[in-house]
């Protein structure tokens, strides 16, 4: 069966998106920041609780770069198709490992963000939220005096428990689980397709490269852009 046929047959479809979904919008992969400006620094160390506490200037510069890059990109065709499919009742929710907010920008409403969002910053003291543009205007402190940090999960922090619980529940209830652009190497997201399969769901994996879970999948699509795959399925329906 094709993607469109599986989608039509399913009464409850859940989508998991990873970095490959964002790179098609022109957004650099998180780890690709090692090139150019960051070639002598490890992005994983800059995006950490340690850097937040002990290397704040580097932390700020790194996230200014990421926020500025995000503002230069926008959702691609695939994001918009997923939003339309949700509106038509073809998919129930999107679980994402990405922090760009492109799904919401494209119109998706039921989005579970496992790693937070780069669209806002929040006060480390009082938790008040601000638009992330604050970093681009060199505003790094809240009205209470607390430091503003991006609303993303840093290395050294746990994933938000409510998002993980929502994702687990969605995977358990899915009849069809579609992976888009994830290498399925990062836990706990890489467990979600297995949870879905163990509860009887069909599994589709769309990724440029092979993943360790391909053998579990009912359909694997490789070496194709996600936007093209979704547009083809959309046209077939």
C-alpha cells in the first residue's frame, strides 16, 4: 500500500517529525553549526546548562545565531500539507523533535513539542515568556532581573514531562504512525514508533538515510524530499 492508501485507511494518524523536516526549509541541522562561525566550538556544549551558567556570552551568541537563522526561514510545502490534513481530519497530531515552530506557523494546531520552542525565551527566575526577538535586540533580562533563556530543552535538562506523556499517549492510540525526517537515534523519540507498533499501528518511515527501525516499518521511503512525498500523497487523495 502507498502512503495515501494507508492514510485513507487510518482513523487515527500520528506524525513524528525530526531535523529532516526543518532542513528542507533551509534551516541548518543543529549540528551543522560546527561549520563557519562555530567550527572551533561544539554546539552541543553551547546549548547546555553548563554554558548557560558558566559561558553565558558564548551561550547568548549561539542562540542569537540560531534565532536569526530561524527568522530567515519559513515552513515548506510539507508543513502546509500536514496542517491541511489535520484540518481535514486525516491526522490527529504532530509530535516534533524540532524547535522551530514551523508546524504552528503553517497552521497545525495539535503539535507536541518534545524539545521546546525557539520562538520564545523565558525568564530563568519567574518563568515569564517573551518573544525570542528579544535576543536580537540584545535584551537578555526580564523585568524582574532574571536572565532570559530560550524556551528549549538544553543538554543537561529533562524533556518536559507533559509533552512526553502526550506523545506516549498519542503513539499508543495511533492506527498509523508516520515518521518524517528523523534518524530515530535520539531517545525517547525513537521509542515512539515501537510503542505504536506494539499497540497494533502501521508504521511509515520517510527519511533520506536508513534508520535502525526500518525493519519494523510497513513502508520505508528514502532518498526523497519530504515535501515531495507529501505533495504526491496529497494529490493522490
